């Protein structure tokens, strides 16, 4: 049984240190503004956010889980403990984003069931319906699509070997 959660407005939950704020100043319609919270559009925001959440979970002695930035999957019995740790660390949890006590869940586009990860049927259908690429651009698009799913495709490296 699984539970998943998504931290509400995770980037905006992280205050910027006062001395760093000038780096995030901008002018709009003649008025100068500055971010006081970690902005979503900054290229390092996902890394910083992931790291801070990871540290909070580690310090709170979180049970075994998988985390990708602000999305977390855990065995259902331990889901409440994860939520308690995150709340204590100052992160908000949007209850509508907490999915739990399910034998099958979608997490980062992957179907989790019976202790295994599976490619959703619609993704398999989309990949198998693709025509063989005839140009460099089509080849790049194909490799990008299957590359994301490569760890879930049996014998992927052998299939793509020259």
C-alpha cells in the first residue's frame, strides 16, 4: 500500500536570506521589486528546494521514501510520519494532494503497484505507435521519449545498440 504527497507551494515556503535578496531584484513598469522567497523560475530553485526538503526529512529521521523535489512516495504506514516531519520543518501540505492507502498510485507519471514500478498503458501505446524516425530531429524526439522510460524497458540498452 502506498501514499504520496506534494508539498504546497514548496519554493515559496523557502525564505531567501536577506543578503541574497538583491540578486533577485527586478523592475516592472518602473517599480523595483525583489523576491523574499525562493522564486520558481530561477534555475537553481529545484535543487535548493529538493535539498532543503531532503535535509528536513533526514533530520526528522523520516522512514524510507522516494523524493523528487516536492513530491514524495512512501509505504502508507509511514506516510503520516513524513507529513509530521514536513509540517514541523515549516512546509505546508495540501491535503488534496495527499493520496493514500492505495495499492496502486501514479507517482511522477509512473504506476506503482505490488512493490513494482510500471509504465502506464497509455505511455506504452504512445511509444509503440511511434513511426521509425527519418530525420535527426525525429530521432532526438524518439530517444527523448524512450530515454525517460529506459529503466522500465527490459533490455533497453540491447535494443538500442548499433
